[in-house]
């Protein structure tokens, strides 16, 4: 497996080889876009780079819509019937009904909420209320995003009590 990751400097896991973007696009059967949208990545997959991809490659974008040039992607998909697309994000969300992406028969297009189930959406408000209630009572919340802060949080709350 290979990756293009210009910012990650630490050693990569075994079996992962770092390559430049052009090599990754030219040699990969599946390209998964997992980058933040910023000045470096906006429009990164433009017509020139999309043309580097194999004619039967799969492009999956679950990160941000602005990274892939959608007009170029539509053109590539029309030129290469074997080119496959799976998009969970778009430059404009929700994806407009008139978007040419919708005309690509082999494209998988999902809203940027594919992982949200009825159960997970229903669980969010009670979890938020539970977190807030515990904090107000001076208790550690059960759902901590960054566990590294827990010792400092406990120290401050213990000192305030």
C-alpha cells in the first residue's frame, strides 16, 4: 500500500510506502482522499492530476469537496466509462439536483452524513446533556474527546471544590 502524506513525518506503519502524489495517482487502483481542505489541498485533484489516474481506477472522497475539481471529474468520468467514483462530500452541499455528477451512472453519491444512523443521531442530545450535567456537578464527563486533559481537569476541579 502507498500513501501521499506531505505533513506526516513520523514513521509510517509497516507495509505503507510514501510516494509523491503523481506516482500515487498513476499507480493506484483505488485513491482515497482523506485530506483537510486548505490552501495546499484546494483543487489539488484538478484535470491534469485526474488524467494521471488509471482509466479503471476508483476515486473515493470522504474528506472535503473542494479538494476535487468536480467539473474535471465529470469530464474524466464521461471520457472513461470504467472510471469509478464514490463521493461523500461536494463543493456545494447538499449536492444540487442539477449537478452533472448526478448524471454519471456508475457514481456513488452520498450525503456527508453516511455514517449517521437514526440511533447515533438520537444518542447525541442525551450524551451532550449528560456531559454538561456532570460538568456542572463537578464530575468528570463520560465522553471526553481528549483524554490527555483529564489529569489537569481533575487537578483544577479538585482545587476548586
